């Protein structure tokens, strides 16, 4: 609405008593219609078609490389069309590259540049009539590369990954108007960073605990230079800004020259390439941002807690803590989201004779909004304590089977079924995988024969360990000793791991470095004495 002339209201008779309505021959800036939303008859929920291809394997130097590619097409993406908008231009802004405006000059307040959208309505009985449609598409392609040491970490471990993304999406002009709001165009998505770097580093000790730092660096988000208010008369404050030439005579031209000289790097890079035209959709990019998480896991015995307990200290956004500690008076924005200020121009008036707006330039255009905001992404300290006060899962699983036909209804589980369930002790046999994929590993005849021999020895050892145990379980009386049965399970499992501990170094010794790099991580772990020792003592997998 136009700025009130308060001085003329001193006479009670001149004070307005009601809004003027165009249908009643009132002022051209008045509007009374309410906003309405409807669904398109063919509206449907969004759908996506995705394809993914990944590879992981060892590389020279004892490292593990992973590659992953993803392609996605998102269908039936939502959009909004104003059915009550008359898209026939009433005038064009020559000074802004011929931008169409859907209201007459009389529909714009000359003192403030405020536009009334009343003249752009097909029917004055309604305001905006938004039809929700689902007819847009978007495509995304991503490639991720990861690198880290092969096998379980010893002492200090690390990992690093890089993701590059490309995409495009269809948008209607109502998303960022430069012309007809109902036209569809392709543009770069604003939510998809072009580059992302993921990293992690950790230090661990079997008797103390683990300290881990996980972080991410992301390239900037894309945004569109905008005008702060509606200037084309469609009723939405989403119009793209015209980038005036810095050397012009207008006040906004001088302000733009100052912005290009002193503004942010994002503003300079974006605006310099678009001088003399309406800015393109998502044509600007903010600066990089980062976030991280620090986690400290303390071994329960350090705090004199039971082995079934776990204690963790998690610091969310430790970068903000470092920024506060190192820069108490002028923070650098570490750990904050890089949300840029997209407003370039503020309308300050309208010249009906020249049919052009007067603008003020936002000197903070392109800068991170968090730098001027009182609200920041906080740092949070969490203490997590978990204590299993019931029996372990392994104990529950075993006793549920042994109680059948004894303490619970049903038939007792026979020895053969118990042997099939517990015959491996819950530890996979790596030699089975080696023999199955001997061609891929290019095992020589001597290597395959040696592994097959050790495999037969290992299976015979497991049979000699588990057959007496499962037979004893099958013959238990109704009122059996539960603790004794669980101890038998733990002792048999440790004995089986001891057999694998004796064979694993011999298998690793006959494999070449190239063959060891081809092993999947879970198979490589089962050939690592340190990993097997952790299993044996309950530091990984089940606990007793």
C-alpha cells in the first residue's frame, strides 16, 4: 500500500473509513482478493529413478580405494502456477533489459516503488490462485572416491573421500522471475554443492578408548541475485535483479561500482559476468563451508564400569568452539552454514514517465548471513552412557533354543540343528572365500592346495570342538545349569578362534601383496591376528 499522508488526517472528515476497491471505482493500488491454492487434476507424488555402480579394492602401498557413481532422475517434481495471473505485459522496463511488468504505471507507488498486483488479476474476486503441479524434472550425477588404509586401524587410522556432483533441475519462473512466471527452464540446483571433501582421523587403544574426528568441507551453495520486493506485479517478491553497469549515471550504478570494489568475492565473481542484463537463475555461488564432529569413546574399565557398558563424549561443531576461543572479538564463521544474502536491490521509488525503478544497492550482497545474525549454529557437548543391564544377546539366543522342550513348550532342538547354528562359532571362514574366488585372486596351484589343506584341518578342528558341546546341549535335562551352558559356548568359541589364529598368519604369508589388496575388508580382517584377538576377548562382536 502507498505511504499514508498522516498530516491530511487531522480533519476527521478526511480520515479514510474503508479500503478503496477497484471493482467499486477505487484506487488502482487497492486489492481485496484472498489467496487460494488448488491441486492440479494430474498431480502425483514425486518419483525417482536411480542407478548406482561401485567398486572397492586394494591398491599399492597397503591402501584401500573405493569408487562409487550415482545417476538419478527425479520425476513429478512440484511447482506452482498462478491461475489468476494475466501474463499479458502492461509495460516493459527498458532500463532493465525489457523486463515485462503485468501492471500499469498507475499500479506502482512512485514514492516507495511498491507494486500492487491488483491489475494483474484475471478476476478481482480472488488474489493469487496457486495450482500445485507435479510436472517438472531434475537430474543428478555424483562420483565419489574414497581412500584409506587396508585392514583394521592400528593406533592412528584415517580416511578421506571426495565427491563431485553435477545436476540440473526444471523450474518455473515463479521460482525466480525474469519473464513469464509460467515458463519452464533448466537451471543448476541450489541445494547441490559441486564439491565435497569428507575426512576422518582416529586414534585408538585397546585398554583406553578411541578419539575420532569426522569432518566435511563443502563448496558453496548457489543463489540468485534478487530484488527485495515484487516489481513485475505477479504478487511474489522473487524477481531477479538487473545488474546495472557500474559506470552509469544512476545512484544504483555508483553503489554497484562500490560493491564490486569492496564487496565479497562471491559478489564480484557473480555480478561482473552479468553486467547489463537480468541475472540468471542460481548464477552465484557462496564460499566454502565446513562442519565437524569430535567423539571420544572411553573403555569401560577406565571408569571401573562393567564390560557391557559404553561411555562416549560427543562434541558437535567443535569448529565453533575453536572460533570462539581463537577469535573472541571478531569471529571468522568457523562451523557456520554459508547462507548468502541474495538481495541485491531494494526498490526506493518509481518514475512513471520514464517507466523505471529507483533502487538502493545492498552492500552485504553475497556475504554469509551468519556473519550478521545473532543466531549461529551452536556447539553442543553430549555425554552418552549405555549400560546393558540384561543378559547379552548371545546368551539370550542360546537359552531360547535350549529352553525349548525343557522350560518352554515345544520339541527340544536336536544336536544336528545346534551344530549347524553354532558349528562355526559365529566367525566366518576366510578360506572358503579364498577358494571360491581363486580365479579372481589368480591363486597358483600351490597356493590353492595349501589353503585347501589348512581349510580341511580347520574344519576338522571346529568339528572336534563343537560336536561334543552340541551333543551335550541336546541331552540336557529339563532343569539344566544355564550358566554352565553359556560358559561352554564361550569356551568353544575361543577355542575355534584360536585355531584360526594359528592358521591366519600362514595364509597371509603365502599371498602376494597384490592378492592381499584384492581381499574384501571383512575377509582381510579375518586374516589379521589383532582383529581375531579382539574377537576372542570380546572387544569386537559378541560379549559374554
